[in-house]
């Protein structure tokens, strides 16, 4: 296993046993994971990127069984969205990984779905062929492929030619929103309203609770997203309790999908903290003399927030089981 892989400590184990084990259901489908192989890196690739962690589905599953002991698990395996990599090779490798799993090399795994990285320069014909040849159900565009990643509109990194293909094939699209205020941005809202009408066969999955790492960006927008019947969200990596509470209160709970952003991002040791209109990553590198400054994993902090929100709203165990597993089963039934 790659040397960058996290280490599971007694500290993490205590948090799981004390706070999380009673909350996480027996079955999990992780809708937001990334796998990677260094063979697809570009010559000019950022050498210290934490995303460059050799991580097969088998590696990821071994890790998930460590941090979610006793759980039965399935995955949506997404490529890693680094710039200038060998996109075609990486997409083929991800599909081959999924094929191996489906052939039975991990018999205890529940089920796995395959994702495809889509760069805005990809012609629709390539996407169509890859989807048909490799049994892909999910497209993964990414905002950093736009000319201005910080303020890109959706079409800047997922052009309409590609949306038309996704609509024709009835695919899911996992979307990481751009713009300073993410889900609160008026252009993002207007664009998704328009594209939902124009391409009704696309299942839009807004990653990271619609990128609401700070709940202030979701407070007003949640009511508009909740009206869009072809929009789902995944819960990955969001460490803001109120964001999860907003979704549970105002969004259709059958369209909330559990995700982790594992392994590289979701199991980074730290937490995304919020302030004002922003957020940033906090790690245990900061020395704190007044308390135990050790950090656990982002995904454990995420689960803490989900548990807190569910408790405050008195969410039923059935709704929790749906979010962690059954919603994903229903989501993918249309692809079978």
C-alpha cells in the first residue's frame, strides 16, 4: 500500500467506538470515492499533491473496512481529477478496476459503479464510446478544468455538448460547483434550473452537500435546489453540522447520498473549519497547549456532524439507513 496511506490509531478507534459505531448503519454505499495510479501522472504534475496516492479499489476497500469495521460496503469509484494527466489512460484504468471487482475478486463488496473523468475538450463521441464499452454510469467533470476555476459557470467545465450526451445516455453527473459562494451563486442556481429542464435524463449529484462546506451558502439556496427533481447531493467531506441539518430538514431525504471523498481527501487527518463566508483546512500541525490537539479523519468529523444533525432533528433510523445505502440502490436501478 502507498506510503501516503493514513494510519489508523487508537485515538481514531476510540472516536469510532464511542461516537460513531451506533450511528453508522450495517450497509454503506459510498457515493464519492477517488482511486488513482501514478502511471497516469503528467510530467509537470504537482509532486506533493495529496491526491497522488496510489489507491486501487482493493486498497480503498481495505481502508474502508478498517474505519467502518463490521460494515458491508459498496462504492462509486471516481477517477482523480488532476489536471494534465493522461485522461484516457486513467479512465481506462478506473474502468478496469471496476471490472475486476465485478468479476469477483472482492466477493464481500456489495456493488460498485464506475465513473469517468470528463475534460471540457472531450468530444461527445469519446464519452459515448467509453460509456458503452466500459459500462460507466457516472461522469465526473471538474471545475479546475475551466479557464477560471474559481469563478467558472457549469458550462465552462462541462459544456452542453457533453450534457447532451449525458442526457441521451441517462447518466449521473457528479458536479463540484465553482464560484466564491458555491450553491448560493445566482448563476449556479439559474444554470441548474435551466439544465434540469433542458436535459431531464441527467441525474445531477452535487458533491459535498452542493459544496456547502460553510452552511451560510446553503441557507437560502436550499429551497431552490429542493424544487429540482433531478438534483441529488452527496454528503462527502462536509464538516458543518448546520449544512447537514438544512439538507435533512428541507431537501428530499431520498435524494441525499452518503459519500466520504476517500481515501486521500476524506481520510486526511484534520477538519474543514468555517468562518465568516469561508472555510479552510485545519490540521494538528498547529500547537495548542490548552487541549488535546490530535486530529482524526475528515470523514469521522463529517459523521459526527451528520449524527448531530440527525439527533437534533430526530431523524428516524430508516431515513439514516436510506441515506447511507438504500437511496443509492434506488438511484442506480434505472441503469440496470
